[in-house]
C-alpha cells in the first residue's frame, strides 16, 4: 500500500552497469529490494539541493530528541484515547 505522498513522487527507471564484484557486494550488503533506495540516497546530496532533507536526517540522528518526541506522541495518544466520546 502506498501513501498519497508516495503516489505523487514520479519515479524513473534506469539501467546502470556495475562491476560484478560491486554488484555482488551491494546485493549482499543492501539486498535486491533496497538497492534503488540506497543508490538514490547516495546520489541525492550530489545532484539536488537538499538542506531540508539534511536537517531532517540530523534531527532523526539525535536519539535523545527522537526519544522525547516519541514519548510526547505516546502521551498525546493516551490522552486522546482517554477523552470521553
């Protein structure tokens, strides 16, 4: 199932040629189903101006901040669940 946002993103299929050893290493490390995303993630900062993406990655890497955000979301969900309907 795709979210609405995923449906709005245009995808293009390309063919690339890799050395067999590189392909095998990529397959063993990343797996066939994740190669495209791995390659896209590597290329994105070199071909697009993505300061917003970089900011989101930096926030996600901040484990203390992420734990605090998760706790806040869990607290909010419990608070909503307790409301009278």
